[in-house]
């Protein structure tokens, strides 16, 4: 079955350390992959996407993600975490060519960056 | 562009009352989505419109919920009658094409007492 998963409900990291938020997917065909961030009492904001091209995608606020086709993953990374990065992060995927514009979202991962 | 505009930002209503949430998508976008977010259930897709036509409403919880999109620039989500378990943040999002992704509105926080 086609799906997207975020295996960690919460990730804790110290400020200044690198962070990784994991996302795996199962899609037939070429996936369209997205990351969104949600700060408290706000809507979801676009961070970055992979459609085609270079497997390493750079996005807003210093975040990047690597498309790994063999591992069917699209993990979100940042070399040095900031306290202000603390938020809820969602991975999303377009589940195949028949999905139209619709994305399927993972369950979200709460990132906590401690000073 | 003002982005996706939702109104009201906050709504407090009594159980049994009708509630109407409104959304104005980004001009030119052809898809519109309504989501509900709660701590317990996370982010749930309620309904998806494409070119003003409902494509997938399987996420609408029950007959008390209805959604319309009378034109490309406006959509409503109505709950009648409302119940305390409907308390949640309701988001609207619009999209231009599959590679675009979504733009979300700021949400409507609904509290039913």
C-alpha cells in the first residue's frame, strides 16, 4: 500500500547539534516529496520539496533533505539546530500519478531543541 | 498575494449551534483542501475539491459536516449541529499543481462548549 511515515513522534536535540527528522514512503512511480513546519498556533509552512533532479534539496531556515530512492526515505536535516527550530514537522508525499494535487501527510514529528 | 485566507480565526459556540468556516484560496489555484487538526487525531483530510468539484469527501466525519465551493475563490465548511468533539483547528489549503504542494491558511480554532 502507498503510504508515508514519520517513525518518531518526538526528536530532542541540543542547540548547536545537528538534527535529523525521519520520513519514509511507499509510492509507485516517482514520488513528489515535501516538508512542512508548523509553529505553535500557526498554519503549516512550506520548507522544501523534491520533485526531480539533485537528491539533496535545500530549503528555508537552513534546512535540507536528501532523497534516497533505494531506502525510500526523505529525511530532513540541519547542521546546527536552533532553539527557534522547535516546532512540529510534517513530511508529505503525492501518492502516485492518480493523486492529482493531493498530498498525504505523515503523522508529524515534534522537534524540541534545548538550549 | 495575500495567501490563503480563513475566517474567522477563532470561533466559540454552544453545542447544537450551526458553525460556518470560510476559506478564500490563492487566486489561480485549482485545488482546495479542508483539514482538521487535534492533539488526539493529528492532521485529518476532510474534503478535497478540484476545479470547484468535490473529489474526495471520505474524511468528512458524519452528516453534520458539509462543504461547498460555489466558485473558484470561496469555500465553506459547515457543521450543523455542532458538538464539543468538533473542537479543533480547521485548516484550508490550496494548490496549483502536483509539483507546487500546498499553501495553508492560518486556520480557524473552533471551540464548542
